[in-house]
C-alpha cells in the first residue's frame, strides 16, 4: 500500500472547509498559531468542536419530536 504523502488532504477521514473572515482576524489567528507553534488545522478543529458543543442544544431542539408526534398512534 502506498504511503499517504498528502497528509490530511489525501485522508478520506478529513474534509476541507473554508471561510472568508476579516483580514485582521486572519492575521491575528495566523500570528498566534505561529507564536505558539500550533497547527492551524488543529486550532480550527478545536474551535469548531467547541462551537458545535455550544450550538448542539439548538440542533437537538430542531430534531426533537413534537408532542403530537410523540403521542400519535401509528
């Protein structure tokens, strides 16, 4: 089996996401990552995980069956 020389880019367990953010925010993010020797992908992964944890209750409310769905005979 050939070695994956493309890192995460060639790993089917990862997906590329991108976003436009204000320039000053991007510069500060990159500067802090460099200063702390933090991989940018790891930093973004951590932020997305925390955001999902914070927003999960919203998704739970949207996917929660209504009272009529819970008591409706099938």
